[in-house]
């Protein structure tokens, strides 16, 4: 059975759930928008599926739900933000005005976030910049889960990298790729749904190839995409997200030892570029020329297109969620919350 | 039979060859250093193997051997350089002082090169920045050779991306990766040596998988590494190297129609970051911690290490080159050049 909700109502519900479980109202609103946005866009593995992880992590005390990020104006082109051991998106929101000011003045700017937790997809962080006409690159490191090329033990994180590019009369082209063949979220979902994974996805605790998602999660490792090339990208992400930000490497993260904690204390960097500085106002049209040519040789859709299609459906028809998930969310509300006893 | 030369002598010989074939002395010196450096570092596919391509391209008139790059101070963080239809490395050399000045002031800087040809490896462009303590990313697009994920015809270039990172007591970690499984240089070398290539490397003109390097070169296409993820990276490189720089996309390049022309009129971008701004003086030591951990789980060497080992051997023992290649190089010198008739 499914429940139908408007995205705004879902966002509001998630915000109340997070507030009840240790987040400040302002911080909960930012994280709830990301979670509800993923659900709205059909990105299930980063939507409501993540709520138990957020709650477990908040309740364990591992993450700071009432974080107050400290934004520092480090150089004319650089903002450095200490996330106060809270979620990275909150640090990004606090840093955005100064970052955009620097970008506008210089044509390129860097945001380096440290002491942060990133438990969401990366595309929501960069999409708004591209929607405003900018190019954005972002890098996040996570706890060790990926065996570097040539190794049989995990050392690097799944370390996603995202790229967002404005278009002329269309929403931005945005991709967000784990450095592993598959994100751990997908492996978790496969384990939950009882599915096997492809044979290049991971290895078990003995370093042997396996298709069992549970064996990968239990002491095994994910494998980098594209062999040594994806492994090099994973290491680059580790450097740009952790070393550059003076944050923690994935192998230094202690979350695996904290009961209930699912996010890593790590780092994130964002590089923004203003393409109008070098390419003028024609940039979005030029990019569209490239995209039409991609379509003309058989590419069926651009990165992000599936999410935008799901978003349009959700905006028209509302978001459909499993009633058992809806009941779970309601059970996390305080007894005083009217939605706890009466569904809207 | 092999000839033994000091790197400096090889560089000087290559410079004279290039000058005799249409390059200004200053420009020839820059390109010769890159070619001889690749040969010194054991990077055969980008060393002397490329000389016929340089000569053919220069003689065809497709590339401007006497280019005078036009460097523009576009924004406080951005340098834009028109390479005057010459080699990209010459534009980079001309842009370097202004780029470093901007980097020093802002902590991050962008160099956007357009109207340029890049017929070399990308690591020589970024290694010196990392040797000076900086992080460097670079992107170059090339003529269409790669079928995007889901397509059966070439559209994207092999589009290399490079990343260079300083270390504490070691030369920088530098990688330089084509967005294809294999660089076209390797496929060309396989064709020359009569070897097959692996079966994920490319497709033939009918879009079928093939291991024949000649079938890939004759109307077929290379495949992106890591499936859709490498394809997304290839498209990102096309955007950052061509659209961002107001340069030409690979599919707009006309080099395939010019007899003898092997390099594309395309673009290049370089992003520089000063890690001391965000991470302080500890950055190289932090990076070394990551690298020791990579080694501890079984990684046998870091990207760049093989080149540095070859470089040390060449510095000690000289560079060994096939005598037939040496004779070919001498045949390209003017009759007045003493080395043409008398080997040193």
C-alpha cells in the first residue's frame, strides 16, 4: 500500500522527525529538503531509505544535530568552513553567500568543508549552482569501503564526485558518481531487497569476488569503477575532500566503532567556475550543441534527466511512499504531533 | 641496435628537427622538452613515436609552428589564452607567470586555453605545478574518437584528465588518464607492433566489439573506461576543455580532413589550487599518510612512480633509442646540420 504526499508535506514530516531526534529546527529543514528532494526525484537509495541511518547516527551522538558551522574567509578565492561535526549541507548553506561573492569577483572559487558528515547524494549540492549558470565540481570522502586497484582490503571511501553544468532552456546536466562501481547505498538496498549484485561490484572479507551484497558489507570491500582509473579518481577525491580541507581521511574515521553511526566525519570540497568569464553568454548554447550531438549518435538521455522526469511526475501527482515507511516516520514523531495519530 | 644519448642532447636534436620543419626556435624548444621528457621517462607512446605526427601536422600547415599565444587577464582568478593555433604547451608557458600570480593572490586560479593543439601527454603540464607545492587539474579535448556510453559512433575525444599532487620528500603523485579505456597512442602503438588490444578497448565501424587496433583506427571508435561513468567524465572534459574555453569541440575539429594532420584544434583548461591556504604546511605530510596507507593494503606503486624510476635510469645511463629512429630524426635535419652526416 502506498501513501501519496506533496513534496512539501513530506519535507515537513521529515524535518519534524529529525527535530524530534536531535536536530535544531533550522538544520533539520536543510537535511529534510535533501531527503525529500531525493525521494521526489526517484533517487530511492538516498531518500527515505536513509532515515534510519540519520536517526541512528543522531541518537548515537556521533553527529552534531545542532551544529553551527564556522565559515572563514581564508583567501580572496577560498572559503574554509568547519562544519562543527554536523551535516555538510548545513555547512554549505552557511558558506554559500560568501562563496558566491568570491566567485562573482574572481571567476573561480573554492569551498573547503571539514569536520563534516555527508549522508546524502551529492547532486543536490551542485545542481542549484548550475541552475544559476555556474559550473560546479564537488568531492566528498567517506569511510573506507573501497579496495584500491591492486589491493584486497578497503582503504578508500566510495568517494563520490559530482559535476553540474548549466544548459540553455533545460535544467542543468548533473552527474554524481561514486568512485566505486556501485554506491554503498545500492549495495545496502540490494541486501535489503534480497538481490545479488554484479560480479565486478565487490569482494568479500577474504578478497574474493562475490555477488552477495551482505558479504561485501560484512568485512569485504567495494571495487573502484574502471579498474586503476577509477581507483586514481577515488584517491584524488580523498585528497581533495580530506587533505585539501584539513579534514579526516576515510581510514581515520571512527564511525564504524560507534553503534548506530552511519556517516563518516570527513570532508567536502566544491569548485565553482563562472563560464561567462571565459566563454561569454554563449556558454549554455554551446553546451547544448554538445548534448544534441551526443543524442544524435545514440545517447538516450543525459545525466540527471531521469531525476527531472521523476521530479515533474512528483510535482504533478505527489510523491508515493510505502505505507510501512510512512508509519515508521510517524512513529519517530513526538506523541504531541497530530500526524503521529492521524495521517493527513 | 640502440643509440645512447643524454636527455639534453635528445632534446636539442628534437628541437632542431622541429625548427627545420616549421617551428620557431623558442616554440620548438618547448615542444622538444616535452617529447624528450616523455622518452626519458619511458612514456614511449608520447615520446619520439610522436615525431612523425608532429612533422606531418607542421608540414600540412594545419598547426601554426610560429604561434604567438595571446594571454588575457580575464578576471582576478582567470587567465584566458588564445594559443594562436599552435601547440598548447607554448600557450601554457606564456600564461604561467600570470596564472601563478593569480594563484598566489587568490588560492585558486583557472587557465583556459583555446585554439590550441595538444599532441603530448598531459602529465608534463601539471607535474611542475605540483613540484612547486600546488594541486593541479587539467583537461584536454581531442577529435572525436570515443563512442559515448550507449552509442556506436565516435563523438567524444579521448579527452585526458590529469591530476598532480605534491608530496613531502618525493616527487609529486601525478596521473594522466584518457577517458577511453586506452589512449589512441597505445592503440596506434599496438597497430604498429602488430598486437591485438583487449576486448573492451573499442568497436569497429559497424559498432561491433573488436580486438584489432586497425579496425578501431579505421572508422571504429574507442570505448570509455568504466562504462557510463567514464563516458560522463569524457563529456565533462569536453565541456571544461572546449565549451569553458570558448574552444572547439572534438566533433568540430577538421584535422581528419587535412592530409598529414594528427592533432586537433581544441582546448585545454588547468585549475590550480594552493593547498597551504586551506590545509597549511602540513598538506604534503598528510598526503604522504594517505599514500603509505595505500601501500600498506597492497598498492605496489603510485601513479607517476614508473616514470620517475625511468627518469632516474635515464639521468644515470642516458636515453636509449632505436638507431632507425635516430636515423629518421637525423634525416629531418637540414643538410647543413653536422649531426645529419656525423652522429655525435
